[in-house]
C-alpha cells in the first residue's frame, strides 16, 4: 500500500442513511474497494438503502428506528477503530486523495477539519461559517435586510490556503477519533439541524480549532429540504433544533458583544488564514 491509499487506510468514514438508496448509488463509487473503512448507519430506512450500501462496500449498522443524525453518528463512532474519522453525508463524493492533507492538518493543530465543498455545478459551496447569529442565518437565506449584514459569515479558503471558521456544515466533518470521542461526540439533543454548529462551538470551547482546507475539494450534491417557503416536516425539525440551539447559546440571538466574550478563541481566529507548507497546514 502506498500513496494516498496508505493515508486513507487510517480513516473511517461514517455515513448516516435514511431512505438514501438513490443518493448512495449516485455519489458512492462501487467499482473498486475503498481505501478507507466505510460505515453506514441506517436509520430504519423503508427503501433499499441497506442493500445498496452493502453492495457499494460499506459495513452497515442497522438501527431499529430513526434516531436522528446525531445519535446515528455516535452509534457509528463506537465502531471506529482507526485513528481518524470523517462524518460524511450520503450526498457527498469523497475523494480519498485528500485524506493525507486532512490528516496532516489534524496532526499539527488537532480540532475539527473539513474539505472545501463544491456544489453539483462545480461552484464553491461555502461550508465554512462565522458565528451563527440569527441575523447571519437569515441573511444567508437572502432575506432583506439581513442579507446585507455579516459579510464575513461565509468563509471560503482559496487554493493553497486554509482558514479557521466558527463552524462547518455537517456534510463533511473530520477529526482524530480520540479527540472527537473525548469531547463527547455529537450532541444527541439534536435530531437534525444545528448539531454541526453546536459541535464546532463545543470544539472551540475545548481548545480544538475548526478549519476548512482549500486544497481538499469534495463535491456535495446538496438539496436542502428547507430552501422553500412551503412548510414541511423538515421546517418543523429545523425550528425545534433552532429553539434548542439558541436556548443553549442565547448570545447569538441578538448579536450582543457577549458572543465574542463567551467564545473568545473562535472570535480571535475565525476567518483568518492558516498558511500551507508542502507537508500540509502549519500555523502562520
């Protein structure tokens, strides 16, 4: 084993599926054995997600009910024996050649790390974010007048650079397995939505910085269920998660200075650049 395969072999990739058969077929290559260990945790799908995942080479953990994103990820985490773990959505295309840079960053800085995501059209997808103020999130949905605020909320590193961020969207989140386990894993108070912002803020609070690497680029075929004004179960789940999140972090509701005081490390670093050496990311 050599090249990127040796780096990838040090990783386990955890994917939570729920009626994801078609998405798995579209995004996960089954033509050759994967150089990493792929664990699919199935949330009691009613389609053939389990059969498709097994056909594509995954080790499948079948849950008896839909327990949500966080609990399912934690169930997968308990089966990880590799030193590094990546949580990857079913609609993500994982390029294993990036695992070496991700590992190099984690070995230098620890914390959480994400690749820079690209949309289906190949355009940059801003998966790195600043503080999750309510006004910033409304602005991110292009709601006036909030759309003109928080210009630095979307953080996108260019080629040859990496940046610290307050949080990354949960489609792709990597860490050293021991670090992620030690910080308590995913918060199971969240069924779906906002668990990514919470886990990243908790990482910063535990002196574990959060970064996005511009030279590792993976495609994310994202179709957010709440990008419509027609009310759905997804909207109800997001609203419930928002109440939980902002109950934990009320400083982000009004955007008062208390947010920066409570999250000093993240406030000092978010958006700043991490220079890259040929061997991987290093501190400036």
